[in-house]
């Protein structure tokens, strides 16, 4: 047996040993629950984008790591110390159920509008704390912070493409009128066809007002219809 053959045999045996080690399960018998995504920037929620709604229910997707469960697991999400909002700004269940046989599930946080949010921004922070038969997961995946208010601000969906092709330059007056006419303030979750429908509804309203001799004007006196770019 040559030296080269022996070396090759040793390397092959080492490789096979490494493969067997990689087959060893990495999870112990513990189970962990955590949010699906790691915490990033503080999420913003303004009731200005939800006209005539006194509350908004936020979905909090969660996932299970570790051994799959064959029975429902009960866990808790608690209000974190970073919260500045008073208790009447939110509603959070005392306990949540991670349903058996599922790898992901959903918890819910209700945010409630109050008069003070028209002039003040508040924080609502939550943290998963685990429960019976399940522990809180990785630190970066167990916390969420929401910035809540009822104040107007330019929405993320009103981007450069929106200004050049559809609704034209953003102004607070135009946005308020758009919401008044369409009764919607958030287009981000809609299909392109649905978005176009709302934008055309707004344009037709402006046309109707102009034809009636009462055009809708911007703060500087510009005819709002002339600033809307969408064709149709």
C-alpha cells in the first residue's frame, strides 16, 4: 500500500466522519418561540392613514424552533419597559396559543386611537417571554416597537414614481382630500389595479368639482386637478 493511497484513505475516512457529525440534530428537546423576523427599525402607525377607525389590529407572525409540538403551546407577550403609551392605547391578550403541528403562527396586538395621539407620538413595545413548555427565542427576535400617532405625514407609498406618473407632487392638502374622497390612506398593500382604481376615483372627483365651477385648490391657489398625473 503506497503512501499516497494511505493518505487518500485517511482523508476519506475523515470526510465521512465529518458528514456523520453534520447529521446529528442541532436542536435539543427545548422549544423556543420568537417573531419570524429580527427587530429592525421602529415601525410607525398613524391613524391618519385609517380614517374612521378607532383601532388597528396588528399581526405579529411568530415561529417555533426546536422540536415540533404535538400539542398546543401557551406563551406570553408582555408590554416592554420602552413603552411610553398609556394602557388605554393598546390591548394585548394575557396569553397566546401556538397551535400544535404548526411551524409558524400569529399573535395580535390592538392599537387604540385616543385624542392625545393627534398631537403626540407614543411608543408601544412588546416582548415575548415564553410560557409553559416553550421559552423565548433569540434576543434579536423577541422584541417589537411601534411608534403610534394620529398625525399626518407623507406615506412611504407616495414615492417618486407616484409623483411623476400618478398623483403628482405630495402636499398635505392633497393627501387629506384624497383620503376624504376615497376613504383610504394606505395603498401599500393593494394590487396595482386596486391602486389605480382609487387614484382614478380621486381624479374623477376633481374633474366633477371643476366642471361644477368649484375646483379644488392647493394652498397656493393651484388647481389640484392640474397636478394629478394619472391618465384615464
